[in-house]
C-alpha cells in the first residue's frame, strides 16, 4: 500500500485509494520551490469539502498552465475524480 502511494504521489492514478489521495495532496502542499504554491489557498478551501475536490483543484491548476507533458495517470485520475 505504501509503495503504491509513493508510485503515484506526483500524478495520482486510476483506481486510487484514500491513502494514495492523501499522499498525492501532501506532495502538492509540500511545495518543492520557494514561496507558497499559487494554488494552495484554493486547494485548502476545497479540502474543507473533500480530498477529492482538493485533488481536482490541483489537477485543474496544472492543466490550465499548459504543461509540456501530461502523464496519462493524471488524466485517468481526473476522470475518476469528476465522476
């Protein structure tokens, strides 16, 4: 279970479990750059409703900034979160 969560901590994946989701969100909150993540306020607000909504906030933020590469796991997770 722990190794599965580590495997998808940056992208999440289809058929994720709650532990995967929490590790994914922790990775997004623990910004690896200086300053505060630009999406953090919205992510924290969404987290008040659910971790699923918070994950969507990050994914939507990422996809709205024209990434050069989009991992297929991320898109599969997004689809599952929307349902």
